[in-house]
C-alpha cells in the first residue's frame, strides 16, 4: 500500500520521544483484553476509556465515550498523563483504565508507562482497533466512524475496506467528504487544515505536482503521486 519501500534501523517502532523514559516503558504492560471482551469492559461505568492516538486520528473515528488526549504525537502522552489524567483518576477513582490504539503497539507502551507511574487496573485492547473491527460483528460494535491507517488506504470502515476519507497531498491530514466540500479545498494542493499556512509559492508548487499527476493519469501512466486501484482517492 506504500509507493516506495524504505528500511531504517530504529530502536523502537513508536517512541515516547524521551530516551530517559526507555527503561520505564520496558516495564510490564497492562492486562490484554481480547476484542470479544472489550465491549463489556468499556461499558462498565467504573472504566475510564482512553484513546492513545493523535488528535487527527481520533477525528476520523473512535470508541463511544473515549477520552482524547488531544496529542499531536505520541511523545506528548507522558505530559498529558501528569497534567490531565492523574487528576482525573484521583477525582473519579475508576476501577479500570482501558487504553486502545490502531494496532496495539502504542497502547502497550502507554500501559507500561502508566504502570511505571503507579496507576492500577490498567488494560488495553489486544491487537488494537484493527483486530477489534475484524473480530466483532458490526451490529455489536462500539466503534464509530473509520479507523485511520498510515498508508494509501487512509482510513478503513468496519469491514476493513477503504472508507470515505482521503489525504490532503499538501499537509497529509485526513479529509472527510465535508472537508472536501469546503472552498479552501483544492485537490492535491490544500485543504481547510493547511490553506491559511500556504504561501503562493507552496500553492504553485503543489498545483504543478497535481497537474503532472493528472496528465499521467490521462495518458494511462503511473505517477508516483497516484493512488492505486482499490485505495481511497483524494476527491
């Protein structure tokens, strides 16, 4: 689903962004919750449901009632825990904390960090949202919207098919049909998220790139910027 293949050696697939925390996140992770048991856990009024993903992912879809940290990247999670989550837990005294992410990696690290910081009753969705969508019938699902993924499919519906969202080729933000209906949206150039930040040079450059994509498509040729058949399109 990616246009180019690159290999980079990294110590972590996803990181909290602070090397001094590495030993902490190697602590035991929270309790795994199978998708079949997830609904019962999150519907318990004594459970605090937490989305560990970034704000732009949450905007595409989420579980009902989930707390959104509002982070731009995962490295902001520890600060959010101290500033917002700890006071909330101390005030409400939930019996369980239920964390989730796209595929299960971020919430493993997040639960390890919470346990290291003294939080109790920490759980996370085994296999993440994608495993849940695969295992739980749509009629029984607590998921709402689509699930953002980091490839050219952009977002998946409950059947794990590409959904309605596309990417802005200017800022790489996911766009709904409503976003694409805005006057500030120009296919392949800009969108409501980035139009105000673009100068004329940016707009000219992105417009030329989109022109080349369109010309290649009209000639029946493959362009590096094209979206392959079966994937979400920009527009």
